């Protein structure tokens, strides 16, 4: 009996120690994500976020005797290894044919950082439990909103800088804390409303539900303060999809006949028809609501023209679009940017990756719509170099996988 009590005491002690370690890791991860977006705080291309990532990477490698890569367990890492290989082939073709070679250092450095991020957290999360990943996503939600909320409060009271660093974008009254581009910051808040809804649905305590709902309102307010029409469009479309999926989920649980579901879809079509003016306003804001909006169609068409010079393997790292072909701008669309850099081979790989991700997260409508919000955001901006985006993808993917494993267990 004494030995049994001693064993239980030691087990509880180890659990407490593990929780302390996890909390410290969560703080580091949140700091890493925030500083990824705080681009004005970097020294050159690197900042505190990259330093924390390096720490995690070294820690994970030291804890592994051997690392065997497989598509199932290292899907994102393999994508980036493949994509970097393809764009280097594209760069070789571009240089050999003298189409329009560009400096490749910037893109390659950014892609290498993301490659190491994918490798590090795929190693970490594949060994994590669902409960840990849920606690992590909850900590990122509340911790992130507290941190960003504090900066937003300073912005509301009239401060436009903090410790000598700007809280706005380009001198305009646009909330963009410590970020040279408000999109770099906005990507952090993009999936948070759906994470907040997920926490509301999952938690039992009234207080945490109320705080989660308040966090959603704060997140939306902060997102609107960035004036990103792309973010608003992403939220609008993903919210519409969320409502449809939730209604279908309820109808399925009630075992309603197909005629009811058909009626529901007809009702949606009617709502869209009678609200076409609001949809036109949303589309108009997407194309004219920010600095690059009016030129999006021009930039997209020129990106396609650039891709046609090397359709199979692309033109390699760099930006090949703009108001003219090869003007040196990004395509302002992730898929078109991939086509110009990696051609059809790169585009197919990206589509397969996103398809796998959405299929895995489809078991959870909240996480699925968080993914959709991020993917749709990429329709109006290039998100290949958004480091926080790829962390979210990995976290959502493994959270969904571990949830399935928990159910099976």
C-alpha cells in the first residue's frame, strides 16, 4: 500500500512538472508567432521569432535518434523540400533561357525558415496529445488577444508608437503594430474568430465562454482596424461557409430528408439573390478597398503572362508581375505566385497539400473554417512567406488528427 501511494505521488509530481514545461513552451510559441508578424522589430531578415524557432528546432533534433521523413507524418516538410527543388529548377531554366532572372536570396531565406518551422513542429506535434494541442491553441487565442489587445488599447487612446516603434502602417491611421505591412500582422488574427467559436463550443465553464465571445468581438474589431479588405472578404466567405456547414450538421443529426436539405440550399440562393447589392459592395471593396486593389486584375493577368514563359517548372524565386509583365511585383494571389515560381508542378503540389489539409480538418467545422479563412486570404495576397500561416496549418492539421485518434481510443 505504501509503495502504491509513493508511485501515485511520483506520477502526480511528474505530471505537475510536465505542465510547467508545457506552459513555458506555450509562452515561447506565442512569442514566436507574435514576433513573426512584428517585422519592424527584426534585425535584417531575422528577429526574435526566428531565434525562438531555432531554439525549438535544435531541441527537437537533439531529442531524435533518427528522423525518417514520410508524407503522412511530415506532409508540410516534404512539400517545402519539393517546392524549393522545383523553383530552383525553374530558376535554372529562367537563367539559361534568359527570360527574366532575379535575385533569389530573399525568397530562399524566407522559404528555408518556413521549411525548418514545418520540420520542427511536425516532429513536435506528431508526438503530442490532443489535450496538449487544444491547450496550446486556447493559450494562443487568449494570450495573443491580451498582447495585441494591449497594443490596440494604446492605439485607441491616441498613441501611434510604443517604445519608439510605430503602431500604424506608413503613417496612416491604420492599426499595424510593429509591422511594416499590415497583412503580416493580420494573418495572426485571421483564424482567431473561429478558434474562439471552437472554444465556446468545447468549454463547459460559463466564464471562459463569455471571455471567448468577448475575444471574438475584440479580434474582429482589431481586424477591421487594419483596413484589410482581403481579411474582411476572407472572414465573410468563411463565415458564410461556416453557417451552411453548421445547418447541414444539425439537419444530419436530426435525420432530415433530402428534400429539407434541398429547400435549405434554395433558401440560400434566394438570400444571395436578394442581397446581391451587399455582395457587390464586398467585391468592390476587395478590388478597390486597399492600395493594391484596383490593380489586382492587371497584376493577376500579368502573372499569368509571366507563367506562360515557363509553364511546367516556373521561373524560380522572385516576383514577376505588376502593372507590366516582369515589373517586379508579387502576384497578390498565392496560387498565381506559385505558378510563376514553380509552374504546374508547384501548383499541383500546393493544391494536393491544401486538399489534404482541408480533408483532415473537415471533422471539425470550426477548425475547417479557420483554415478556409487563411486559404481565402491568400486569394488577394501572397502568403507563401507568412511564417505564422504555416504554423497555423500544422497546428490545425495535427489537432484534427489527434482528435480522431482520441475518438478511436
